[in-house]
């Protein structure tokens, strides 16, 4: 999760504060260029829903944000497939 404005190194799309990106080395990539465009964001807070959605999803990624005050990355949620999230919510 971005804390300041950036730009995708591949397609040159502007990435605003709060958007999601993948860091490939020191090069930022938007979710489309990284191959995660079909995943949806599930914020942290509901551990049962997170566990079930991750179980049903064939692809998942952890979303982190850098905390300047604590000088470390903090988990914000996960990216999962939309169908997996819907199945987990129904369950």
C-alpha cells in the first residue's frame, strides 16, 4: 500500500497514495502489470473470513504498509480472488 505518490515503472500509470502496488526490486509495478488485476482487497479484521477466503483462492497476496513511526511494515489485509471471497462470505 503506497504512502506517497508513485508511478508504475512498466506502463507509467500514476499511482496515488493508498493504491496498491508490487515492488519488484526497487521498481514499483501497478497490479495490472504485476498480474494481480483479478484479485480483490480484503482488509484485516475478520480472521475467519480471511482464513476461508485464502483457503478457496488459488492466488493470494499479503498487503502491507510501511509505518514511519514504528519503522516497519504492518499487515493491512490480503488480496484474494473474487469468487473465493464470495464463497467465504456465503459460508
